[in-house]
C-alpha cells in the first residue's frame, strides 16, 4: 500500500500553515488520496484517475477566530477542472457536528469575489450560530488551469470575510506554479 501511495505522488500540495495569509494559522491535519476515491464516476474524475491524480487537503485553525479548509484536485485538462467545479459545487455540504454549533441555515449561492489566477469561480455562504453568535462558512470553488482549488473559511461573522478567503485561495493557486 505504501508503495502505491508513493507511486501516485502522495505529497500534500496545500499551503503550509506559515504560508497562509492572515493568521497566524495552525495546521490541523491533512491528507492525500487518489482522486475519485470517493466513488465518483464522472468523466472528469475518470480521466483524473487515468493520469494518477492525487487530491490534497488540509485543515487549519486561527485560534479563537476561524477554521479553514483547503483542497487541491488536479484534473487531466482545464475543461475537466471547470466541469469539476460545477460537479463539486453541487455536492451536498453539511456542517461538522461541533460543540456550540446550532441553527445551521441553508447554503446560498453568492457572487464570488475575484480570485487572481482562477478562470472560473463559484461561491456559497452557509449561516449558522456558534455559541449563541451569528457565524458563517464561506466557500470558494475555483478552476485554475487544470486544477480545482476549494477553500472554506468558517467562524463568527465578523471574523470571516470574502476578501480574506479570496487572498488565501489566491496564495494556494500561486503556490501551484
């Protein structure tokens, strides 16, 4: 199994915590896995698996302020990446069960902020209550060349902003070269 992971390139390409704008951020786990391991059989995923694509993901925490999740998914072509943004965007999203989280609202599509380096961007916001205060999760799905970058930033409403998430996703896109 270890030889298989090495053969498909298991290096996590998500930003190290010290390179995430804002913060200070602390990495809270990460992993890599073969793209499509969840069982999707879309044509874009099938082609990504054929080129031995490896998905990277990493979680971060800005203590007392926000949580961040980044995911990087290479595809076989820019067209596949663009199609995958729409597919990923349509997947059902749930809030993790966490102490203090209640009254999770409906995810709503919003106009995405500009993200330098991305050719196609979609965005959504999910309101919830955290320890009795208004909070939200902001999510961006971006196609940058043949790679999809997903960023989700959650926390108290006054602590998480679209420009902040756009800056983080731009840094992730730029790090991919």
